[in-house]
C-alpha cells in the first residue's frame, strides 16, 4: 500500500518524506510504540507502507490512557491495516511513577520499553520506533531518555519534523486524523508531587468523557486535590462562560463532577495551555 500525495508539499517536507520512507524501507522488521496520536500514527502509516506485515504497532494500556483514545488508536490501526497489539503496562506499581515526581514520564516510558524490548527481540530482532518529533526534543520530556536507554529510534526527530510538519505531511498523505488534538496521558493532569492512583485517573477520564460527550472536543480536566479545573481552548471560553452562566447548565455540570468524585469544579480563564503544569518546574528553579 502506497500513500499518494493529495496536495503538493514544500521542498523541505518532500525531502523529509523521502528520508522517512528510505529509513523505514531499510529496516527488516519493526515494532512501533503507538499511542494513536498524530505523530506515532504517521510513523505507523509509513511503516506499513514500506514494510507491510513486518511492521507491528503496540499500544501500552493502563488507567492513564483515556478509554476513547484507546478505541481511536485501535480504529486508526485498522484503517491503516497495520498489525496492532495492546499490552498492559504496570507503571502505577512503580513509586517512581505513582509518587508523581518531575521525572514521572521517565518511569512510564521505562516500563513501556521494558515490555517492548522482548517483543522486538522475539520478532527476529526488530527495531523499536516511537513517534517523538523534533519539537519534543526541546520540551520537558524525561521519557525520551528512557527510550534512548533502550535503543529506540525516533524517525520523525531524525529527519527534523516538528508537530506542524507532521500535521501537514499527514494531511497531504490523506490521513483523516491529521488535525487530531494533542492528548497527553491522564497523568499529566496532576501537579507534580500529587500522588497518582488508578481511581484518580479514572475520575479525570470520566470528567473529560462527560465534557467530550457534550460538544467540547478539546479539553483537559486538571485535578488538584479534590478540585477539578476545566481547561478549554481560549477561543471557546466565551461560549463556556455564556453556557455555564445559565443556572440549569451550570448545575448539571457541577452535579456531574460531584457524582464523579470531585468536591469542586472551576473553569481556567487562561484557557488550555499545553504543559501548563511544567511551569512549576521553572518556579522551583528560581
């Protein structure tokens, strides 16, 4: 299966696409750490294009993965016709993860790649890949260090593709989810130092699912103690303020969140900002 370009690409992206195809074509067998996000989905598309049945996408499943994202990952894999497996990860059993330190993501990826390594070895020494892009390298991403320790390759970063480039390339190749919002794992909803449990993750997942079902496609529910703080894109704040100013809709929201297990709920007036909780890292260093 060859993905044809549906729109022209600027020369740098044409070169990046050619480089990606060449890199993947040179691999005998490959195993992809696949979340279903736009980055790993692009790698999956090109992996199955170049290597067919020799490409395997694997999704790590734990309470930190929102149920709707798990379903989307499986659906996208079927659309791509790439072999897909799920494996249960146990990062919550590791205090280096559950205590929610600044290096939490390292413990998470270490657990994932600990499980992927023997699968790759059993597949005739397959190369393990991930969806890290060039932009991720400049962010607070401790998980990248864990991937490197296991010898994982990051094709998107290797050819210099950032998130915008990934989206443009995905659209040109006809991938329907090219504009899919970024969806970090549910553990990212908790301030560093606040313990993470399966129950608390499921509470956040339920709150976000409630909002998704009511027409808020891009949302974060930050959990601070027993309080939920809703983050929506800034462009949607006027709509939210107008809607929840009405007693009946506000009461329905509050009642739903109380039933889920929160004791209070608020709306973040700054809007949705990716990595907002990482600001604490800068404050701690000043």
